[in-house]
C-alpha cells in the first residue's frame, strides 16, 4: 500500500472544505477558502514525494468544483438581471 504524502492529504481536505462553502453558497468565506485551496495546490505540486496520478485526479475534482462555482454565479447573475429588468 502506497503512502499518500501529507501535502496531498491537505489538498484533499481543503478541496472538500471549499466544496462545502460553494454548496452552502457562503460567499464571504469562498475567497478565503480559495486562497487556502490554491496554497494547498502549490504545496502538493511542489512536493518531491507527490503521487502524480493522485494529484492530477485531485486537480480534476478542483476544476469541477470551480466550474460549479462559475455556473452558480452565472445563474445567480441571470436571476438578478431578470429581476432588475422586471422591476424597471
């Protein structure tokens, strides 16, 4: 059984926490979560003991999370624009 480097475990934890913030739409906390997640990505990518396959799999999950965040923002913006034009 291969050992997973600490930096990659930390990345996994940060991604899951970030996903929770996105799912709960905690907009004030997302920016801080984003900074922590990007720091964890950097640490994991620079780790000489990294498992590249695991890292790439995790990066795919992170990209999907950000795609979901962008979709959520787009939907929220479209709703706001509809509401604003309706009120005018």
